[in-house]
């Protein structure tokens, strides 16, 4: 039910208090609606966009590639019911198995759970994102649900080091519009709007959360006590709230090892290469636009170095889509290189008695993984917001290994295209200019990373904050490494898993 | 760039190694020059620049390329970068050495086959050159540079 008003100085009691009404918070409340538990969901914003609410996201942002600087904090997220799903693209793809592995060439890599652990929750995550059954291949399909006809259209055959994979396109589901109405009807759910949590208050030892301090829409302050709390406000706000909750411990809640806010990651996104690809139109377009599969599902094809190539070449994960370019807009030499490529393709085709194909120009738009970096972090700024909370200070840093991996991946792609006569590639990155035209992907990752070891992570494998018995964290802030996939799908799988875990803990 | 592709079976590659090709190509080019000289009679070579024989051989090499203008433009850009290997004769020597194609006895069809095989192999072994960022095989670039000068 929707809680319209709360008196000032009230103390509300509930079983589970979820802070944040975005994809994670709404999903947890929905998943536990039949549990018999009373769930209180506190959303800082209202039903729709509001300038005053959004202004609470203002802060200082700096970093290696932030062309829009501090605007990153306000343009990359939305502070109202449904959170950033109100402006997401709907791209769903799980993290890859290699993302979970400890990798000798990636410092601080390795999750305490495996890809298989999360895959068990993928179908329910897919339901939440409204992309249909995800891991239930039909006859004639491979494990990704790809048919032989679709495989025939791939740029790279299996075993070439690069592979085509599919992004599944959500409508995109706006979680507030889609799921809040049923929560408002649910008897055991208490939905508070314009309810900003400004402090997590623990016992004096910091080992258990007693309540959260809330500022309501009319400025009234109240407390919510609960048996368990879930922090689900996104990677920047999760860190900010934990750091700012320093009543008993100077570093904030769950921060005895000075890890909260560190290891902030995003996916640097850039035009890493320009490619000439002699292929059929239908092959090319699946990488450049959403296409409808025979099942009616919307998908987009991406190119990625497969897990094995990443291991052998010590690459970071990445994926690329294509942006087709009209020939007249192609850069210098592109048409000449196209002619050279086609000459050679023709020589090869002649011997195979095949008709030469048309060629297309495109930018390879790459989203890359970054190495977890403790100095890339969310901190508390010097200024405070209208609610008296320190504003966030984000320092998003990329390193040399991140840049080198992009260059190396594109060089390997150039080699594959060349020897297979599948095209030619122009590198748009080099050592002198490693991040031309790069931006972030608005994927906020890390800051409360997952590890079994409290010295290496803020939360454990169950997403519970180390050293705090009744506080869990949801969302991509728990990602130990970021992979290259858009994070929403995997964070939903994590959310389903967390909801199951909480159900077990609280109904025992 | 040093791309090795350990997991990829290199298709259509013969068993002959690079050292064999170099030996065969070196001998073949000398034999070709001798045959050209015999056919054309005594030729006075200019004091500098490529010989007529080299130019003729260069033109013969690029005849297999359907779109000569594109190759020439790429070659011109490459040559503007002051590369270590730029003279027609040196380029032809390197090319024939890599191709293992005998100008005196080889046919155009055989040359086409050898060019495509060598381009594959260049990419496979990382013998690539960047021209304005374009990653091209060494063989492609040599052909382009020859095309720009003959």
C-alpha cells in the first residue's frame, strides 16, 4: 500500500526495509510480496521527475574520461520511482563466465560466486525485464537460443577468437510504472514516496543496523526500524549513504577496511575502430540495429573477444556494436582500403567460385571492462545538499591496462578480419590518445564490492555487509568486476537471488 | 603488432616455410632478370631509380589487382611516411621473397593465389603495417607502394 503521510518523529516497525525504489528495490518488494513478510520500501523521489529531487544528486565528478564532468552525476541517473530504469536503453545481457573468475592479469578479480550461481536466477530476471524465457533453448537452438540460420549470419565462425553474442532488448521496462501499482495493492508492502534516507544508524559497535533516519516530503523526520535492511540506491548513493552514516564509526557503516566507495567502475565507451566489412546487408544490420527474431524477440548482435581469447591474450572483457556510416561520410582512405579488401576478396572468391559481396563502413563502438582500481572512488564532498547530507565526490579513473586492452583487442580484431578476408580495420586508439571520443556508459559499478574476505570487499557472497549482521546491499555496486555487459540484467539476477536469501533468513 | 593466433587453424597454408620461400624467390628473381635481359637485349640502366626491368616486373605484379588506383593512393600515403623499405627494387625483392612466386615460370593465377595466401599469413603472423591507422598486411602495403611507383 502507498503510505501517504508519516507524522514527524514517528518510529515505524517493519520486517524488511528496502532503501531505494529502483529496479532492485521494487523487484525485491515484488518478489517477497507472497512471503508473509512486511516490506517497507523507501523511495527518495516521487512518482515523476522533479527538479528539487534530482538536485540532490548534484556533486563533484572528475576522472579520466568525463567530457560532461559533474553533469555525469545527474544525467546518468534519475531520482524518482523506478530510478534509472526510467531512462535505460533496455539492453540485457548477463555477465560472462570469465567475468567471475580470478584472472592473474586482472588485479582484484574474482567473485565469490560463479556464473552458474547466477544463471539459476536468469529466467526470473528475464521475467522482470520482460524479455521472455532466457535460458530455455528450443529444438535447433544453441545454449543462447541461436538457430542455425542465425549462426550462418555471424561475422565470425566459432573458434576464431571473436564471437557474436546477443543482447536481449527489454521494452524497456520502467520498473516504477510496471511494478509499483501492484505493490500499492499488496497488503504487506508499505511504499513511501519522497522518503529520503539520510542516515543508517547502527548500534554503537556498528554490528547491527537499528534504524534508518528518513526525511519525508514535507521535511518531517522519522525512523524506520526493521529486522533487516537492504540498501538499493545505486553504486554512488549506496557508498555515499554508508560513508555519511558515521555516527559511531568515523569511516561510516561497513567501512572498517576503508573499502566503501572504492573500486568505482563504469564501462568506457568509445569508437575504437573504423571497419570496412564486405558482407551481406542482413549480416551487417544485426550488429547495427535491433532486429526481430522469428520468435518475435528483439535482439542486437554484438562482437566480443570470447572468453578463451581473453584468457590467452590477457585481455579485459569488451563488446562492440557497429554504427554504419554512409560511404560519403567515410574517412580518408576508407574507400581505397575497401577497394583493396574487395580486390583480395574477389581473388579468393574467384577460386571458390563465389560472387564478391558488397562492403559496408562502420564505427566499432566498444564498451570495455576496466580493472578494479581502489583509487577510482566515491567520496564525500565538502558541500552538503538540502537535506544536510554531504554531496558525492566521484573520481572515476581509468588506467593504462584499460587502454592497452582496448588497443590490443582492436589489433586482434584487425588481424582476424584480415586473415579471414572479412574486412579491414582502422585503429582509432593509440598510446598517445588512448581515449578519443570516450565517455562513460552510465553503468555505475563497484563501491561495495563482493568478496568473501572483508579486507577485499564490503559485502559477502550473499550481499550482506561484512561485520553488519542485518544489512544487505543490492545492485551493481556489489560487482567485484564489471565485465562489459550492460549491468541491469545481472543485477536483476543478483536481486532475485538476494530476495530468496532474505526470504530464507527472515522466515526461518 | 605481434598477433599470433594459437587457436586458429590457418587455412590453405602449404607446408613450405618462410626460409624455403626466400631461397626460391631470390633465385627466381635473378633468373627472371636474366631472362628479361636475354629477351630485350642489352639494356642501359639509368644512373639512379628503378631499372626498366624492375618497373616492368612491378607492373606485372600489380596487374593482378583489379583496382589499381586505390592501391596507388594507399601506396602514396605509405611512402609519404618515409618508410624504411620504399624503393621499387627493394619492395619487389621483399615481395617475391615472401610470395615464393617465380616470375620467370609463374602464371598470373599462381601469383593471385600466392598473394592471397601471403596476405592471410601476414595477418596471422602479425606482419602488418599501419597506414593512417589502417591495419594492412605487409604484402598489401608492398604491392600498394609498388603500384604508386610504376
